C-alpha cells in the first residue's frame, strides 16, 4: 500500500522491496514452496513485513476489498488456508500472516502468551490496513485463540470473529498420539507426517494428499513457538467474554481435539453472545478448512454475508 492506504501491485516473480516507516512490502516467486500446486498461490501474494521481536512478522495478501484476516493453527503457516484463499477472496482482501515464531515470522521476543501475540498482530495491522478500516477475523485452532484475544483488544476494528476448531474454552483437550519428526528423514519422515495428520488433523486419512504432506513438512520446518499447552485452558473463553460483535464458530464434526463433545463447544458459543452462530461440518476433522474445503468455504462465506 502507498502512503494513502492504496494497495500496491507488485509483479509476480520479483523480490523488490519498498520500505515505509516500519513496514516492508515485497513480492515472491513461489520457488520456496515444497509442492508445485502451492507455487501460483504463493507467487500471487503481496508480502509485507512488520516488526516482531528481533525480526519481522510476515504477512501475505491477495485481492482487494473488505479485509478478511485469517490466522493459521499452531505449528503451522499461511498454507493452512491454501484451499480457502481463492474462494474466500472474491471481492475481499484476504490477509494471512505467519504467526510469531511460526512459518517465516520471527520469534516474538519475550512474548509467549496469546494476548501478547494479539498485541503484535494489532500493531502489524496498524501498518497494513488503511486508517479507519474494519476487518473480519477468523482463526484456526491456536489461531482461534489468538484471534479471540485480538478481537478483544481491537474491538473498534473487528467486524466479526469466527473461531475454527478452537480449544481453550475451558474443556479438556482430547488426547492425540503424535510422532516426533525432526530427527527423521526420507520415507520414515513422510510416514510420520501422514500419521500425525491422520491422528490430529483429518477425520478420513484417505483425504491426506501430497499437498497436505508438503504443507505439514513446511510447517514442521518453521515451527518454533510452542502453543499446544494452551488448548486445555479457558483463555479463549475469557477473551470472548471481553469481546463484542458478531461471533461465529466452525468445527469439524470429528475434530480430534474435541470429539466426542463437539456439541458442548457449539452450545457454549451460542450462549456467549446474542446472535452467535456455530456449525459442525459432517465428516470433517480438525483441519476442516482443508479436509472439507467446499463446505467450510460456503459456511464461512454465509457467516460473513448473512445477518444472524
């Protein structure tokens, strides 16, 4: 964006940088992606860097229009939204940061709590959004926790909040048995990724494709911030009680971290605010935005466009 808040269009395949105050705008060619299917999406993004700890927080933006900010899950990156950015972007500006200490973003310095991450996000959006802009906000898993705290902090700008596969609502997290992959290589590493996706992220292991495996590998390489311990707290519930405005929730009906008690989360969300909406998508697991992308996109678009 220029100094007037107008979006800059940078040519795909360049790595030029423009410095403005505390923000850097650049473009990428997608060559860092681990699967060819992700290259066009990465190459079409406008990339911004804002301050984070001793380095930068990296944001990717597509399209123009009303801003929709998407926060990915723990040990993840913007790629968690690979099947959603295009369908959600018609008439919107889709904004997907890599959260602090994840993906391409620097560690957040001394900040290690969701509300601290929310403050970094709010400051970054100060640079990215034109003055006076409001935005819709959605977060997945750990990103839902951060989104709840951001919505409580940035109430004047957040138009709506949608939490997806959210923990930290005061319920015990259902156990999952994951395999450590950092010391593995080759087919053994791929098999471990497949196991972890089936154990935590997918309801139907037959839906795990090569793109999902590539996203999981990229996520593992970039993961430094430890977020898993927050899921069994009530930190998100407390943030939601401080917030205001339209509240929505989406879960996969077979989400591994909440099954068999998905309905408890839906009921809680319905009771937190008048007009709150909550839906479970049949047959989908924790990473509902990927596994059941068509149904997820339709549900979120309905939440964004229809009055409750």
